[in-house]
C-alpha cells in the first residue's frame, strides 16, 4: 500500500532538518544605554520567484536536494555518500515548458509502476504526490538560471550572503561592514567592468584565486574552500547586480 503525504505536510517539512540548513538568526541583547546595533539587510534574491516557483522550491528543498544537490548539479549528500548514482547536472541545460511537461509525464508513468530496480526512486514515488512533484519540476527553470553559465544564481545567493556580503555589502556595492577595516575597498559589483563586459571566466578566476593572486586585496582564494560549481554560482549571482548583464529571469518575476 502506498502512503501519500498531503501537500501541507510536505510544505511543513521545509522548516525541519530535512532541507538544507540556513544560517541561524540570533538576537544579541543590547546593554542599557548602548546604541542599537545597525540593522543587517540581507542581499536580495537574483530575481523574484513566482508563487508556483516558491512552492516548487519548498518541495525541491524538502524532497529532491539530497540527490540533486542545492544547485541541481547532482552532487547531493546521498550521491556523495555513494548511496545513489548522480542524477545529472541540471545547471547544464535550459528547461522549456515542453521539457517540464515531459518530466512530469515520465514521473506520472513511473508512479504507476514502482520498479524494484530503483529502490530510492520507488521510495520517493511512494511518499510524494504528483501535484507536489509537478511544482518541483516547474522550479527547475529557476534553479538552473542563467543558462549561459554553469552555475545557479539562486544557489549563489545563499553563498554570497554567507561568505561575501560582509565585505561587498547586501547590494553588491562594496560597502559591507567588513569593508571599513580593509586597506583596499572590495569590488563594487554594480559597476564591475568584468561583469559589464560579460567576461565571466575572468570573474570566476578572480574569485577562485583571491585578491592576493590577482589585485593584492585581502579577499581569500575561494578556490581553496569552494568547488568550481559553487564559484560559478557566485559569478551568476553577482552578475545580477548589474541590469542587462543576464537575460530575463524565468517566469513572471524579475
């Protein structure tokens, strides 16, 4: 007998440990008579998700990321642990409406025949409703944006907030709180000439090698700590700070 989890339960799981973790938000009590700490504004998403994409993102991060990875590169923890084979890199392709419909049709066909040859997918099919899967499939176009780069701007946003915002600022203008203690000001991505020239490879090299290997700044060589795909995610995200660098985002959101 198949056990179907209602959509409301699927959505609620997004707020549990099932999905990828995010930095915890803690409040620091203020001493009496001390000025209030400045409010920290988080960098915006590279584009506004539609309501359907928002719902699909919740399902994807609850049910799909363990194999497909947070950026869709097929490097989720289940793959890295050797439990399942990589489902492939979603960032290497563009998803049209016809692609999404084919994926949905294939899932619905598989849902009627749980093959013992793929126990993991059989388990997924047994607990996710077709409607929820369709939402997750519809999110793929947003996750793989922009298609001309081997990175995900949405995934880059999370890494930017965690690792880059403190110096480059929430709006990419190089005015983060950490910039005050640096001798050389961080790059202003809203005016960056490499991005303006669409020289994405040079931007990748700059992040990978760090300031000491390129321009003498204090920026660390992120290639030591981040995978190539994660650096491409950052390139994709910081490119969104300059209007016109990237094509229009998928869906109705800008």
